[in-house]
C-alpha cells in the first residue's frame, strides 16, 4: 500500500508566479489535510478537504491560496502570485473516513520563492 | 481549542544515553495524543500514539504514557542511537479534525 505521495518534492518559483502542489492520499483515504512548515517551526494547519468539498479552511490565508480535491485525481494546493514569505515546506496528510485523528503524512513539497 | 507544549531543543546526547522529551497538553476531555518524528529532508512519520488516559504508546524503543494527572505525554527512550537524530513533534487533534503540533524538539545523538 503506497503512502501519501506529493509532487513535486522541490519547487522554485520567482515572485509573482504561481505554485501548484499535488497530493495523492493513501489508498482508501478520503480525507486530505494540508499543513505548512516555516523554517525551524512546527507545522500549522491550513485546510481540510474531502472529495469535492472543503470542510475547514480556517488556517489558509484568504488571498492567493486555494485548495481543491476533485472527484478524480490528486488534491491541489495552489498559490498565486507567490511572495518570498511563501517559502516553506508544505505537507499533505490523509486519513481514512473512520479514523480522522490518525493522519499519515507525505514527504512534503519544499517551495523556494526567489 | 486543544494545544500541546513541548520542550525546546536542541537536545544533545551521547549514544546509549536516556532520552526524555517533555510534552504537556491542554484539552477539553481526553483526546488522543501523538508523537511524530521528522528525519532531515523528510515528512513526518507517526512514531506512536495513545488514545485514552493511562494508555502507553510504544514503538522502536520509544514510549510515552498519557498521564491525565499531570496532563503530560513525555517521550522516552532508554538508549538512543545516532540514527534517532531527528526532530520530534508532539500533537493532538483539534476541532475540525486538524492536528495541532508543538514547536518540535531537535535531538542530536553523538557517537
């Protein structure tokens, strides 16, 4: 059973460009979570999605950030017009419908904004 | 909401030394508690968990006991190895199914 997959693992963008981060949950998992880790800090929750629904986006900046989890395909975290402060590691986690408390993390996407 | 506080690092130990990383929680009720480990350049791996008060989670020689009297979930290992060098995060679930993490404790084990 493959784990949570994220790509790309590393992403470099210039200020003003768009960043698209993808996450494929573990097989059988229908809940996806995105977290951000700034350098030398812990993880901060951004958004929680189920298939075709955003359940909780209370941790996501109101502007420039969006997330989706379509019926088919991976979950996408999209950052428009990136700024240097967006440089961070972005982690996706998934959980099964019955056990949302235990979340399994992907390897992360490390975004560097030049 | 629920929260966890863990000791700041870095913690530097010699191989085979005893490890304790402190974690205390503030919560409504008795939520599950977790320890995650992050090796350099990698994502978080679930190390162990405890789902109710007085439970002990254990894995790979690490242990943590859910103590409601002291609201603690300290991580311990009797004899650390160089390969245990990593950042350790204490976590608990919060409203909306999110996990709330402590700030992380970096462990460095010297041969």
